[in-house]
């Protein structure tokens, strides 16, 4: 009986979504159009800023002279900075702990900054990048990571967030307002069975949509993929479950669609701005980076980029998976405790 109830509710919710042609095509086409548009808009190589990575603290004999064209980013570990340099995400690296500088031989900007650096190395009081003490050179190689390669996990995560939160939270509130939940209360359907069917239907829909968006855009843009597709699929499923469970918290009691939409926007827009969907938070104030660590979208995007760009395995993304899994359990417990049919 329970399995038949679950299957009937799952089918009903899935068919409701598929038959709503406008919503169906919007969920499929909007992320694809967004990825292609952003790839075209940022395909140029005329960035105005040179990105300089810095490890350690400069001593009294070494000083970095400010230039309008340069942006300094501090790193705690040289390994992290070298990976960024290999992917052309920074143009030059100064390691004050090891007294060396690093440059990517395949980067035009890096080679220019090396010439500027070496020219100013012996000039006391000059106006270049660095003055006074000698540093050893360290060569790094690696092809550039395109902006679109970096962007696609953020777009998939954004689409996943909106589809999960509004596809569950907003819909259940609409059911409650229209009296659908009140009618279901009079049937043998248990609340847990009903909510589970809604979550399962949305999980399948969003997961298939994400696979379609990734595969469709990959045929045209050929993304960098250094990790496992299976790990990326597992991470995506975990992220969707976390977002769905968060949507269930908002849907557990509210009966006003306007209030539900407003509260969901309060949650989604900070995640959209601070989770690194379109732009990296490197170099931003520490308080913003700290706040972003509380968002599930941040952990999904961070882990997805590790898999795609760094070739990370499950061990490397385990902290992100544990965070998403922990939040999912907390949200499910909270939503089940708060859920009301009316």
C-alpha cells in the first residue's frame, strides 16, 4: 500500500511538471542560454587587471608597489597558489617564505610580469612590481582554464537551487492554499509518504535537467573535465537533496504564496551573490567568505569545480559532501516536525 501510494504521488507530481510546457522548457533552455551567453560575453582576453598571488608576509626589505593594473591575492598555502597559476587564474606568484617567484611559461601576462619583475629587482626605489632583494625563479606550466569551464558548475548549481527550492517549497504552499493538502489529509496517505514522493519527483526532474544542461552545452563548448563523471553525478544528487530539504522547511506550514516567494528570495539571492556562481570571492572581505561557507550552494559549486578543474576524488570533496549531507538531515528533521496539512 505504501509503495503504491508513493508511486502514484510520484507519477502525479512528475506529470504535472512535464505537462506545464512553459515551466518545462524554461528549466531546460534557460541554463543553456545563460552558459552560452556568458561564454560569449567573457570569451575575450582583454582583462584590465594583473592578478598577483602572494604567499607569506613581506619583510622590511621587500615591498610591493601599488599599480592600478594589479590585484594582489593572498594565499595561506603555496600549493593552492601554484595550482591557480597553472590554470592561469593568477598571472604571477611571489612566495616570501621561500624567497622565490613563479610564472607560468604559457601565460603572456606572466612572461610580461617576469620581465618587469627582473628589471626592477635591482632598482632601489623604483616604480615597478618589486624592489630590492633577489628572488629565485620557479617555472610552472599549464593551459588556461576558460571562464566558461569555471562558470558551468555555478550555472548548474544556480538552476538546481531555484528548481529545488521553488519547485518544492512554492508548489506545496500552493497545494495548501488551494485545499489540495486538506483533501489528501482525508485519504490514507501519510504525510511522510506524500513529502517523500514530492522530493523524489523533484530530485529526478532536477537531476535529469542538470545532466541535459551539462551534456548539451558540453557538445558545443567542450568543458574541461579532469575528474570522474560519477563523482560529479553523486555530488549533484546530494546538492539537489539538500536544496529540496531546505525547500520543504519553507513549505511545511506556510499558506501564502506571496510570503513563500518572498522568504525563498531572501534565501536564494544571498546564495546567488556569495556562493561564487559568476565571480570568485578571492580577494573579497573575509567576513563575506565566512558567511558564504554556511550556504549549501557554496559547497556544491566548490566541490564541482574541484572535480572538473582539479580532478579531485571523493576524498578531496568529502568535507563538502558531509556538509551537504548534514544539512539535508537537519532540514528533513525540521520540516517533518513542522509539517501541517492545513
